[in-house]
C-alpha cells in the first residue's frame, strides 16, 4: 500500500463523513417539523417510545442526534426520565438502516434488476437528481436535493476507501492485526474508540463495511466485537451534550451508555458461551457489508428485547450514578443542545412563545379584575407573571438570534421572524397588566367610587379589550393569519370606544355626576387599554406581513384603513354593533370576564 493509497483513503474518508453529515442534517431539517411533536409526546409506554425512537432515527439516520434531542427535551422538562428508555433503545435499532443501505453494494449478479439494486448504479443518478433539485428547486426541494447529494457523496467516498484499501488484502500484517481483534475486549475498545472520535456509529460501521469488502481480511470473529464497541462509542455524543444540564438530562445520557455496555456484555457472553458448546459454522467466515449489517441489527434487536423489560433497572442505575441532592431541580426553557437540529429548535421556540402569550393573557385578565375588586394574592400573581414574561423575552430573544445563524427552511425562517417581531409586544402587554394593577391600587387606596354609568361604560370597553387580547393570543398560538386579519378592525373599535368613554365622562363631569379624582384614574385606564389594543394590532400585522414575505406595517395599515378593504369595513361595523354603550341606566353592562376566562369567539 503506497503513500498515494493513503491519500486516496483519507480523501474517501472525508467524502464519506461529509456525505453522511450532509444527508443527516438535511434529513433532520426536512423531517424536523414533526420530530418534536413525536418525541415530546411520549407516553409512559416503553414499547411506544421504542417504536417512535426507531422511526425518528431511521428517518434522520443518527442515533446520536436522536439521543441529543432527548437530552434536550428532558433538560427542558418536556419528557421525564422513564420516557427516554424506549426512545434510546429504538434509536439504536433505527441507526442500522444505513448499514443495510450500504450492504447493497455487495449484491452480485448479471440481471438488470440486481445491478440496479446496487448503490453503485443508482447513487450517481441520485446525485444528478439532487443537484438539479438543489439548483432549480424551491425551499423543500433544495433540502431533498441535498439529501440525495449527501448520499451520493457518501457512496463515492466509500468506493474511494474500498479502492484505496484493496492492496491490504495481500498484506500479512493487516490480517494479523484483525486476528488480534478477535479478542473481544480489544475489539470492543477499538470499535468504541473509533466511533467516539467520529461520533457516529453509522459512519464507523460503514467504514468497517468498506474495509471488509475491499480487503477480504476481516473475519466475523474480528468484526463482531468491533461492532459492539461501535455501539458503545456512539454514546460519547450524548455524554458530551449532557454536560451542564440538570440531573435527569445527565441521567438520560447514562441510560444510553449503560444500555449499550450491558447489552454488549450480555450479548457477547451469551454468544461466546453458545459458540463454545455449539460452534457456529459462520464464526470464522469472511465479513462483508451484508453480514456486518446483519450482526449490527441482530445485536441491537436482541439486546433491546432482553433489556426492555428491565427498563426501570436502567433508570435506577442512572439515578445511582447521578444521585439527587438538596438543590432544587431546574429546567431550561430553551436548551441550546436542540440547536443542532434547527427544525426541532424552531418548533420548541414557537411552543415557548405560545406559553409566553398565554401567561400574558392570564396576567392581563387577572389585573383587569383587580380594578373592580382588589385582591392581594391576585396582585402578587400578576407581578410574578410579569417577571416570568420578562424572562421569556430574554431567553427567546437570545435563542432566536443563535438560531437565525443555522441552516433553516423558509418556513422556519418565517417562524423566527414572527417571534422576533411579536415577543416584544407580548412583553409590553404584560407591563400594561402591572400598570392596571397600579391603577387598581390607587382606586383602593383613595376609595374611589364609580357611578353606575361609568361602570357601564368601562364594562363595554373592557369587554372589547378582553376580546381583542383573546383573539390575538388564539391566532398566534394557532398560527392563524385569517384570524389575525380580524384584529385590526377590533382595534379600531377599541380606539373609538376610548374616545367615547372620555366624551361621556366629560359630559357627566359637567353635569356633576362624576368627580375629578375619577377622571385621573379613568385617563390612566383608558391609556392602558388603548395601548394594549395597539400591541395586539402589532402582533396581528407582524403575523400577516411575515407570512406574505414582507414587512411594511405603515403601508399595510394605510391600505387597510383607506377604504380599500370591504371585509375590513364589514368586520368593523360588526364589532362596533357588538360593543355599544347602553342608552339609559336600566340596561345592564357587559360582564367583565374573570381571570383566565375567554370571550365568545366569532365563527
């Protein structure tokens, strides 16, 4: 084997690893929209977790990526420790799909069908289709194109490695080297070290397949412990990712490690014991891509079948490794480990944004109720929620900036832009809830009493404000731009109601039925309500404009209010008819919703 063979080997290895990385990342990005929904909704059933972990890993072709996601979900409080066991076991089985694809290179035959099943035949066509999709396709087509290109590059790299290592077939030292790996301990250590360095069991198994196919000097006796070690080595990624996480997230990484270590010990002990009593005829056979894939799959399936019933023991072992302490357990809203799978990170950020919006809604409704009847406990709750919303905004803002530098689909970019344009308005709504609280405290301290007419007027306005806040939060949480289009007409109605309340107050002041003290408090309330409606309008416009790939709020609102939209006028008139002031003192005012309540929605 000459120095030029070494150059080709290194180049082939680089192409193989790069192709694996490109294919895996784009598979994650393309399928990522549903990954969080699948993984974060695990039930307590280990079997269901096993099937879902298998499915996700088979799609994204990386058990390491799946396990890192699981660590991130546990650290964020989305999954508990017992839910992770089945997912991790399923991830180990799912990662064997790559080995089966690569094993097709060993197909031999003269028929057209057999030749076309070989990746050597269709991988170049896949690469050609991939470059066309990448250069001419749209967002999702580009992602699919990169998946095809990644696999084509991977196969080209594998062929280069096979060609470069072919001379080793005649090298006695190479055969003696692999003869030494028949020692189970040495083979496991070598496999673990190789996979720990490149952090991908799929890639390390692929390298072993290429080496075995090209040289013919690797026996199954030598390959088997190496494959076991490769499964242990892949746990390094999760162990590194768990650094700095909470206790349960670290325990998740150790469950992955212990599953593979215990599985390796049990499998090899059972295999060698059976081989000693009933010698297997295939034990000293030459290893190739196909039987390596078989061993890889059988190991993971058998160990999963053996250890799945003992999943609670694995959890206890992890808890013994990372014991509880007196420090309170904390979860992370947005785990930076999820940034390695941007599509999942975007979905997680959107869920946190929806939680933030819900906290704003409940905080505001609680604060509005204190303007009628003061409650110390409720006031403390509003202030705690305001602190929580501030934390949401800080964490989300930082996370979104980090996320925006990652490779994202067009839809994911829209989600990030929507969040960046709206979280500030939600935070301001929370601030206005505290402003209402201060006004309510002033009403209590000064013992201000409202007239029946004033209460009726405020009741109409407050009902409209609650309606616009509920509609805005619901539209945001459901990503519903059609519902967001109904916000601006209602905001115009709120502005009109504010002006009318002021006018009616001045009339009562002149008639001597209202006091000047009430006027000061009323002005604070009206200013706060008007600004809350303005922020709801900002959120709705941001959703609509980002969805349309533009962002010119002034132009959008000008066109909307200039009479160019009949639908806007119809909605405005409908809301205006719904929120009218009672003529006379006998008509009851609309009831103020309690904290956490919702107004009746338009169908």
